[in-house]
C-alpha cells in the first residue's frame, strides 16, 4: 500500500519544499530570483536609490549588477536556512516589481522577527509599503507562527513611522544610537522601535491613524 506523501510544515522555508506566496491588497509577494535579470536590476535600483540610502546604511553596499546578484544569492541562502523571508513585492495583476518586504532575523525559539521594506521610486505614492507590510505581517503570524514582529526606522523618517502605525505596529520607544548614520559606519543615530504581536487586532488600513502617545 502506497504511503501518503509527507506535507510540508506551514511556513517552512528550508530545502526544496514549496514556498508560499502571499497574495492580497492588490499585491503578490514572491521570492526574489537572483538568476532573473529583471529581479537583479530592480534590486540594484532599490538598494542604490538615494531615498533608500538616506535612511539605511547596509553592512554591504550594492553598487553594480554583480553586487546585486551576489546580494540576492545571500538573501536566498538566508531564506533556505529559515533565517529570513525576503519577498519581491509585485503587482498582483501585471507582475510588475514594486519593491521589497522582508521578515528578517527570524528567531523560532522566541518566535520573533524584524521586518523591513522599500519601494521603487516609480511605485511610491500608492501605499505599496503599507499594503506589503500588512500582507507580510499576516503571513508571518499565520505561517511562521511568530508571536512578535519588530520594526525599526531612523529617527525623523516620518513616512516609515506612519506606515508602521497604519499597519498596527505600536511605537514602543526610542533606541539610542542603534543605527548607522546615512552613508557612514563611524557615527550612529537613534531609532524608533515599533512592534506588533500576534494577539493585536488586525489593523484597518483605511481607518485614521491612531494618536501617538
């Protein structure tokens, strides 16, 4: 008698098991493909965009296509090991690449992770980051069984602050000197910490923003 094939565990990112692709809010989140030229070019544009660099100083800068391809391969390795879930944000109808949202630094013991996002210049002004963050957060709670998601942004990044609050990430405090200054690794700036836990109510993206404390 033939045995029933073993089904993959929900949210398992390792090995060759199928990876879920969240769809909703007019978006589809799929895995980045470092062998796809369009993905490599979009990753380079996103990571080298002046607005991205204004608010972020990655440990390794992406400045050319070769660097972008290597960066995406590193992202894929992290996803295969279960340490992160990097998603290419695309339009659900056209498949056009709009940006990135990642569930990073996944700790399966404490059931916590950190989220981050960026949007390509031509896709801004359409609430892409808000919709992508809401979709990725729902996926992380449901499929990875996480309890807590944290979101940090540089002090003064009001746009990211609004996105966090809109998606139900409450402001929890200011972390002193927790992020590099823009373009530097010898100076630091403060970070706003936001977080959402699995038992928080699902946010209504159309409702007015909650008041700040």
